[in-house]
C-alpha cells in the first residue's frame, strides 16, 4: 500500500517536472526577458522527494502527535532547511516506530 502510494507520488512528480512549457520558454517581467531552465526543477524535485521521505518517517515514528505536527510544519514551511534540521537534531534512533516496542512475556 505504502509502496504504491510512493510510486504514484513519484510518477506524478516526474510527470510535472518533465512537462514542456506552453510558450517559448521566456516570459516578460517589466520589459525584461526572464528565462528558466531545468536545473531548478530537478533540484526542487529531489528536495520534494526527500521531504516526502522525511514526512513519512515522522508519521511512522513513535513521537507524540504534537511533535509530529511541529516537525511536519518545519519541513513544509522550510523544505531544505527543515529537512537538514530534522536529520541533524531529531534524535531519529530514539523515535523509531519499533524502538520502544517490548514483547509481552
């Protein structure tokens, strides 16, 4: 189920990232031609995929709901910085979903 969802999200992202522009690739802003390339789109796609991975990891962790919401908001509001902060300061090993599970004897 989760793999199908991730695959469909990845397919949608790749489809949107590879979509061709409607015009000739430039648009006018106050009389200046401003062009765009694929470099920002590919970097944005990579950051989006990594952010989705972070959000899924946060949702599957055993953190309290308020901490989950805060981490997800940080990642959504500041995609690159939030992802870096999560990987550096979130204490991921202590909050893995299976980390606090103890079998009943």
